[in-house]
C-alpha cells in the first residue's frame, strides 16, 4: 500500500488535533465552571492538565488524559522523537500517526501495554 501522507501533513494533523482537543476541553470546563474556564484561557495550555483545580471535576478526566497525550506528543516533537514508539523506539507509520497523532506505541507494544494494564487491574 502506498502512502501519500507527508511529514508536513502529519504536523498539521497534530496541530489540528491539539487545537480541537483543547477546544473540547475548554467547552466541557465552561459547562461546569465558567469562571475557571476563563482563568484557564489565560494560562499556557501545557499547564492545563496538571492544574489542581481540576480535581473538583472528575468527569473531566477523559479530557485531561487527552491533554496529557497532547503534551507528550508535542514534547516528543520538540525533542525530535515524535512518531517513535515510546517502548521499543520503532518508527510508527504515517498512517497510524495520521489516524491518531498522539499515538505513543507501535501495534505490538500497544498490545503488550494493554495486556499489562489488564493484568494489574485483576490483581
Ligand atoms: Zn514498540
């Protein structure tokens, strides 16, 4: 299968994902606490996920997880490690990254990771 996805398109895809996830988070926060949402807009977005005030809103946890994934991907990009599996350092395919720009692991490591999570849950 040939791929027409370029590095540049991938970067745009990541930035679009960053914008849309941050937007979704702010909207969810606004619905819960408008004042806090306004405060967050004044903060650098990479500080959002660790903000202590969010512990009052456990229902935002899925959004916070997504923000942390973004921050990790952006950090990797800065370090030139974007698109490498965080476990085995294999290069992820552009197709995979295009589907999920915050993807951290190759298919094999993802499977191992999920299995190990399941194991720790049942203990
Ligand atoms: Zn891997």
